C-alpha cells in the first residue's frame, strides 16, 4: 500500500484533474448554446435552397423533358471526391474516430469496386490520422472546423464542384459527425452531387421565373450555392456535435475523477488509521518494556 504522502499527492492530483474537466465541461456547454443557434438559423436557409432547386428543376423538366445540368445526371461512378470534417482538438470521446471509421469504410468500398478516390479533409485530427496511415490528401484545411466561415468553406469545395461539372469526377461525398441533441451525435454521409432525381416532383407547385431569366442558368447558380452552403452547414453541424461530445466526455471524466477521489480518500483514511494503530502499539509496547 502507498504511504500517506503518496496517497495525499494522488488525491490532490485527481482533484486538480476534476476541476479542469469540470471547467472544460462548462466551456463546452456555453459554446454549444451558441453553436445550436447558428445551426438552427442555417437549417432554415438550407431548407429554402432545397425547395428552390426542386421547384426550378421541376419546371425545367416539364419544359424540356430533360435537364442539361450535370448535377442531375447519374453516370457510372469511376472517380469520387470524399470530403470529411473532423475536429482540430481531441478530448471529445469517439467523436473523431466515428468520422474516420466511416471514411475508411467508404475508401474500402470504392477500392473494391475499382473506383478512384480523391480524399480531402477539414480538421487536424482526421488529417493527421490519414497522413499517419499514408493516405494521400488532395486538399486539407486546419482551423476551419473550429471556426466555420462561409467564404472559406465555399473556396474549399469549389474545386470539387468545378471538377464534377466538368466531368472529371462522378460524385462528391461529404462525411461528418452531426448534431442530433445534447446527448446524441450521428454520422452523416451525404452525396452532394449528383442530386437525387426525387427533387423533380410532378405535383409540386412550380416557381415562376421572370422571362428575362433563363431557368437553366438560375438552376446552375442554385446548385452551386447548394453545394457551397452544404459544406458550410456541415461545418456548423460538426462543431455543435463536437461541443456536445466534449461536454459529455468531460462530464464523464469529472464523475470518474470524483469516484477516484473517494477511493483514494478511503485508502488514505485506512492507511492513516493503520499508522496510528501501529504507533499506539509501539508506544504501549515501549511502556510495558520500561515496567519490567
């Protein structure tokens, strides 16, 4: 059994850790509230863009029977862009690992089907992992997942969008760990392009475009805006999920530290009692020896 001094040092060390994890939990809770507000506002914007694309695509399909925009063409997949989003920091449980695992599954699946993959990453943790495993990253960005910025997000995904529209790639997939609520995070594997044909709805109310505007041109502009905003939205979604995951991890760590303090305190009290008992026995034994 450790001596009293060692036990006391361990107790103080664990208490210090407990204070740190509790403070980190409070910080993550405050950041989560702000992230939730930004995510909620962005969700409404994303919904409107989706509705506009669906309405205009439906009108174009009714007029021309087919849509020239490549975003609606489902060709044989030979080359894919996979873009993942992870955090720049750890201490958030399995948050980053779940995203990395999903990307690895996709890489294996496409490799087995002889599909070439270009891997692009946002977030230090994911980038460092794939570099360590010697995967080639075509593009990478650190700092953007911690501080989402629309212009930077648009710039990051624009190359993938342009390559897809030029026919150089056949699919764009975005992978991130998304926010469901304060307790739950959910892996999201979204195919940004090509768009699903379900966006063309027969019974949908068709949006009227002014005569001076070309429906195909408006549709093309909306598709690009949709892709850019999807990247930005994924960053916001991932950030909220990161804060909720870290909040839970720090809460668990704080609870575990408290249990460890109780365990060490019990050991300390037992050791101290044994030390006192031993000292008393030695004193009594000494006194008895003097009487003889």
